[in-house]
């Protein structure tokens, strides 16, 4: 399936309040491009601008003497409001709830920006260029292709570089304030491995035989009925204990069955037709299925063997487990850090009846 440009050219911020990821590579790999336009704050708070029956702009919040405007809140909230309206009618209270959530996110974003300034975090042009080179390499794009892809999303190359700089600044902040303080011990890795052995095991394998009765939904009704009656007769024989391989050689319309007795060989989940796999997953070793219908016809299945997956060696999955634990700890630590930072800040949320 061809991926969209939105999935190809991301600039996500790891572990920020509105989303999370754990490695620097995520800045350029798995989250869609943001097209949020930063609104420069005026030197003084804007006075409410209104037209009859509608407030266009006003101060929505003051965060340590810096303002967040209603315009910014609406800009952040509008995509979610539009999405909600497509699914059905939205009332004013639902719109207000979305705006309040958007405002909360903007407050945290403002606090992060202020902390970046306080710590004098700066990202050099070399780091920006390296990040862009990573994007181009991962997505097989040259400079011209990148510019075209950005243009299709309404972004200029300079805007993209600016967004990348902001994201890398925030990542640096997270590393300084959160991630550098996190350790993952050997005992934690081993405990996680033992608690999640099913996740870190080889796939379960199956071995089965089948008997195939050819038909399809476009065949005449009498033909389908005749085929089904034959299949039910063979099913009864199979259930009574008759040799399934011999039944396959006698009745199956799969040409190979004459030689292999309907042997499907060994396979794993995902290797079979969905209808056959669904039946096999619910079977016990030695069991014969009921009739299974696929677009090709009817099938009888006998599950010859079912072998549980064996755990992978700890060393082969150790780095993956470390990353999982590290990500979880990072997210928890960031939430705590963000809460503490917000508690120390001076935040004034304005009342804007009908909007917030």
C-alpha cells in the first residue's frame, strides 16, 4: 500500500503532552507533519475583536506574562471540531470542551517554550540539515522531491526547517530534564521478559490436511446443494474416524490431494486464507473442522499438529525490552515533570463565555 506524504514527512515531538515517542528517529519517521502556524505574540495583550454576535480574538490565557490568544485556541481546535461535525451535529458545549483541551495543550506548549529559552537551548544548522537528510534517505527523496512533498501539504522548505528546529529544541529539553535521569536495570529487563513471554516467543506453528469441494456463489443452486451434500457426507465419515488422508485422496478436488492426501504442510498464523485460518485457530490437535466456505468452495480440515511457539533468547530481545521500559518510564517522568512545571508557573485562564 502506498503511504501518503503525511506519513512520510513527520516532525513529531517525543514525549510532549499531545503525543509521544521515544527515539530521535521518530522525529522523521512515524507521525504526520504538523501544519500548525505559530502566531507571534503582540507586545501588549490584544483587545477583544468582535463582529455582531461573534468574538474573533481575545486573550485566552496568560502564562508567566506571555499570552495565548483565542485565535490560537481556535486554530488548534478547529480540525477536531470539523472532524466531529462530519460525524454528526455538535452542540456548543462539545465545542467548548474541545477548545478547553486545545487551550490546555497550548499552555503546556508555552511552558515548554519558556523553559527552552531559560536553559538557552539552541539547535545548530548542522543538526537541522542532518535531520532533513535523514528524512530524504528514509523516504527515498532528493531535495526536489522533498520540496514538492512539502508543497503538497502547504509548507515551504523554510517553514519545514523552522518546525524541525522547534521540535529538536523540545527533544533536547526532554533529554535534559527527563530522559537523562532514567535508568533501566538488568533485573527490570528480565522481569519484563518473564512477564511477557508470549510477546517474545516464536510464532505458533500448525500442520493440517484438507479436503476441497469446488464451487462458488455464482454456480447454480442445485450444483451448490449437491456439492454441500457430498461434503457433509465426507464430513460424517471423517468424524467417525475414517482415515482423513484417504478420504482426501478419494474426494478432494485439489489435484495434489491424490498424491499428498490433502497435506497443507506446516504454516504459521497469517500464512493461510483468512477463512481457513479462523477455523484452524479454534481447533485442537487431531480435531476435524465443520464445513468451511471460501470463495473457491467448501473445505474440511484436520489439524494434524499444533506446536506452541518457543520463547526467543533474552539476549535477542533485550534491546527491544529496554526501549519499551525506557519509553514507559520517560512518559511517566515527563508527565510528572510537566505537572511540577505547571504548578510553579503563573497561569491565568480567562473567562470567555460561549467560547471557553
